[in-house]
C-alpha cells in the first residue's frame, strides 16, 4: 500500500494499492563475479585485504582468526617497536642538546639572572 498522491484534507491519507508491486516464488540471481570498492580517505596507510562476503558468521570468525588475527598481531608488534625506536631516538636527541641551567648560557650578555621575588613589596 502507498499513500494517496492527490490527497488533501484532515488526518492521514488513505492507502491505495501499488500498481507496481508483485510477488514471486522464483528469484533468479546470477552469481557474483566481482565486488567493487571505492574509497576516499585523507588518512595515510589505509589498506584492505582478505575481503569476505558470506552469510555464515561462524565461517567469517574462523577465517578471521586464521588469516586476519596473525597479521593484526604482527602489525601491532611492529608498530609498538617503531614507537619505541622513535622515543629512544627523541631521547638521544634531547640528551645530545645537553640542557643545563647555567645562568651564563641562559642570559648571555644580559648580565646576571634576575633576583627572586621574596613576596614583599616595596612601598613608594
């Protein structure tokens, strides 16, 4: 049933028969020969593999544990190793800069460091 297209008046419109509606007992679907994916992303490093189309969630989980999980664990381990290496590199660079709190280095030709404020204010 569809809405009456020319209805005007109070209350909801009456429903009329849909002339294009049909039922069938025999559905003829051709086998799927391919799947197309179109992606648009601003993120680097996005990749897809092992795409599975199924109606059986059990077989999907089994294949995921067999194929996806080992690769995921390996990528996670590689990423953690990369992060540790980058952190070690940054730490080494920071140590090479040899930061010291030396008044002469901090203030250069400006003279001595300013005296610390003891919290008392002078009256004018």
